[in-house]
C-alpha cells in the first residue's frame, strides 16, 4: 500500500466516524445543555458557588460572568506556577519565571495552550494536573457555553435572557467533557500512552548512553488536550512523543477527538432553533472547508515541494516515521483548522506551501470546524455577514432564522471579524519594528512566516508554532499573552452582544424575498465569503512569507 493510499483511507475512515456520531452525539449534547433537571452533583456545585440555577442572565451579565471566571482562573494558575516548588509532586522544579507564568496562565485559560517552555522539565505533576489540565476542561466549556448562548439568541424572541453561564459551564464540564475524557484516557492507556506519577526512569540507550525518561499523568491530560481543542502537551514535542501518541491508531483517535465536538455542535444548533436542516447546512460548510484544507495540505506535503524533499523523495524532515507524511499532514490540518494547536510533526519543517496551509487554516477564523464552541459561533458570525451581503445584492433587509440583521447586528459581526486580523498584522509589524524577530534561523521569507505564524496562532487561540524563533523572552511572552487575551475575550463579548440583540427581536415571518439558509446556494455563499474575506485580509502578508518562499 502506498503512502497516498494509506492517507486516503485514514481520512475517509475519519469522515465516516464523524458522520456516524453526528446525530447521536449532537442529540446528547443538546439534551445536556437544554435539559432542566439538575443532578445531585450539579446542585452541590451551585450551592458551593452560591448560584441560583433557575435564574437566567442578560448578555451583559453572562459576559461579566465569563470574564470574572476567566480572570480568577488566570490569577490562580499564575500563582500556582509561581509557588510550584513548595507543592507536592513538584519534582524539584523551580518556580516558573514571572513572564513565563503569565504567558502560560493566559494561554491555558484562553484555550490557546501556547507553550514557550518544555513541559517535562518545567512543570511539576500537580501543576500539570490541577492547573493546566483543569483549564483544559473549563476553557473548552466556556467556548461551548458562549456558542450555546448565541444559539439561544437566534432561538428566543422578545427576551433579554440567554441562560445562566454557571449552569452551562457546570453541565458542559460534568455531562459532556468529563465522561468522554475518562473513557478516552482509558483507551489511550490501552494504546500505550503513559499514566503514572513517576519522576523519571533511568534507562540505557542503544548506543550505551544513559537517559532519564520522564513519566507522569499523560493520558488524562492528552485526551482533554484533544477533546477540548486545547493542544498543550505534557512533553515538549507534544503529540510527536511516543508517550503521548504511540501508534497510528492513537493518532487517528486523537484527530477524531479533536473534531468530535466541533463537528457535532451544528446538530445542537439545529435542534435548538427547531430546524435540523440549518444544522446540516452549517456542518456542510465546515466539512467542505475542512476536507479541502486536508486534501490541499496533503498534496503539498506529498509532492515534496523544494529541492531537498524532491531529491530524497519525501518531505520527512521534522516528521515521525511512525506517522509518515500523510498522517502528519492530516494531523497538522486538523489542529490548525480547530483551535487545538497540538502537533505530531514540526510545522516549521513543512514545505513552504504546506506550512502556508496551516497558517491559512487559522486565518479562516478556525471555523472548519473550529474550536469547541468558538468554531460554531465563528461560523454563525460568517453566516450573518453572508446574509447581510446577500441582502445588499437584492436591496432587501437581510434575515437569518427569522431575525433581521440590521446595523446593530452587522456592527457586532464586523467587529468580531476585524479583531483577529488587527492583532495578527499589528503584532507581526511590532515584532519587526522592535527587533524581536531576529535569530540565526529567522531570515528571509521564512523568517517572516515564523513571526506571522506566531501571532496568527496566538490571536486565533490556536497555540501551535513554527518554532524557529525564540519566544520565551519577556517581550514575546507579554506580546503573545496580550494577543491571546484580546483574541479570546473581545470576540466573545461581541458574540454575546449579538446574541442579546437577536434575542430581543420579534420573529420575522419568512416571505418570498427571504434567502433560504439551508440550501446549497447559501452553503456555497458562506464558503465563498469565508475564503474571500481571508484572502483580502491576509494575502499581502502571505505573499511576502510562504508564497515568496514557495515561488
């Protein structure tokens, strides 16, 4: 079997599995977020934090709850890292330096999981488990909760209520993320992923040398790393490490976990608005963009564009031999199409055009299918922009799901879309203007690509890197931390504001002039708008970086 054939089978089985779980898992998530019954554990959580589970919140209160929870989380995780040398299971590690602790705290709370440190030599087991892994759960739950709040805005009428953030956060964590993570961790352990509290084991290498192999609670963190589209690895080389991702089938499973929730959330959307076909339309947009990206990334990597890859017959530099080129390319596309940022290969070693595709995936806004929750609300924003453009073309007030898209709504949608490009382009310019772009490996078009990738990854809350530049300095930790904060919470506020505006509207009956938003025409329009907006925004930067290098 050729590498190309194996890659095609790998992708097709992945597609088949995602199609199979779309309806049952989507229905399960719908029941989890839309149900009214509270479990005993949930009632205990509400009493502990002083929350009335029957009280709902306006968009402003919902947003303040998200921001308050996230602020406390950042503070706690920062302090946790700073005092880790006094904690149990610290493994003798020193406290994380202030700028590194700030960057890591912001990174994990914003679901970015950018890592400017080597996990196995920087973080003790308790910080990994009670700090980083906990944020892997709740940051993912925050994204899903905001997406659900936006869908409620479409589904409800003449009300300012969008649900209760604390109830959504608790239910999503306990009913969706935790059960799958427990089961998934067991499966990964069966596959060879490590799960222990070992400080390390001394072994002899094949050449007769000595090496300490670090153990730890890896499987429990690995599963939620992928399921929650987080991406922060226990080890420095992330999912390329055999203790995190030992075999081809664990590699397949981890990609499946990455896509599971984002690709199933459109079913929740369809159920909540009472039109399953609307969910199918959104899922179709996600699927078209994702399949195209995976295919193009594979083509660029399998073609081995470049003198050296063509000479040796494959672009294997920076890739694990147990995953080969195709599975590495598919993993790279999956993690950049979502906000995961995990890697099983070195993106900096991809071919120029293959590396460009990982950047383009993030520049799309990570909506194919995007992160847990953030992918769905990002694509719904693009759907709103699409119906607005369609309305301008026919001279009619645009509508989406019975809600008029007026000046207020399109302002929120436009501001949402503009935040990330501003952060990416201004951040990249600032790095060059302040001289923080130069290293021995960072020259020419590829050097620009490395800096552009870093700010694209941070601002889109992805977390992967080209890694040819040194980013564990005070300037980089501060700059990227600010991009992570602004790139997560400013769009989130605009999403909730849009949800509140939509929820207050009275429903508008469909008429002859209403654009059907469940048919192939609309699906194609959303795909086109997504691609065109990205092209108009980022093409000049791409032309100076990966395109120049490739040509």
